[in-house]
């Protein structure tokens, strides 16, 4: 079985490749340091059986990249491996199409268990995220959250989305309530978690 390990941290990527290949002689690991390299590996003739994916390596756009990969390669399960282990981020990854999530703080046994679970057609979700209630937002709210992350003003957002500034203020107010925060700065930070755009 071919497992693709995509992570821009060389030592971690090589460690994961060694872990995969030492688990059983049936596994062969190939490494990629960016989303572009991963896509090149996926286009090669040999079929991959699992993708181990760092959430924020070069080329990644958070959960949007997971969604794209899951759509393009529906038969290859995606295991997200990230240092950001908040329940919100984990749920965002799973909702985007990942079959599993493992935090980089996990021990090797957990990592092996997750790999075996996904290769057997299952899901692997940390217990901390299973009890977490994900935040459901509309497409328009997601657009505005992304602009809040970029630090855009209500007027800028209104111009881009062809809305009135008053309408944007209402959206922002609703987003603050949805995210359970008090101001735009807190909303931007929380939105990064919700949309899977946190650092890894």
C-alpha cells in the first residue's frame, strides 16, 4: 500500500515516513513538502491508498484544500495531522471531507491506529472532538469571516460583496453572536479555527 505523507517540516515528514514503513512491509511511504508536490504524486500512475496531510503547509488554504482533494480523489482517505488540535478545527476538517484527524502531540501508537483505521475504511476522530458541537455558518457568513480575518473594514466588505454597509454590520453582529465573541479581533481569531486556517 502506498501512503503519501505531506508536511513541510522535513524531520516530521521523514519521521512519519519511517513510522509508516516500519509498521508493516506492506506499506510504502512517499513524501511531499507542499500541496503542489502532493498533487504531483497523486497524478503519478501508482494508486495511493492514504494521504497524511499537514493542514497548513505551503499551498494549503485550510479546509478548502481538503474539500478540493476529497472531491478530486474520493477513493483516497485523508488523515489530517496538525499541531492545531482544537475541537473546532478537527470538526472543520472532518466536515470538509477528511476521514480522520491526529494531533502532532499524539504518540506513535495513536498514529498507527489512525492509519490502520482509515486503511480499513473507517474514520478516526479524537474523543475531544466527538462531543464538540460544530458551528454551522452560511456561505455568505463564511465569506465575511474570511474578510474579517484579512482585517477588512465593513465598507471594504460591502464593496466586495455588493451589499450596503448596514447589511454588513448586521452580518458582523450575527457572526460575533455565532462565534460567541465580543469584538472583530476575537471573531477573526475564532474564525481562523472554524475555517481551519490556523497555524500548524
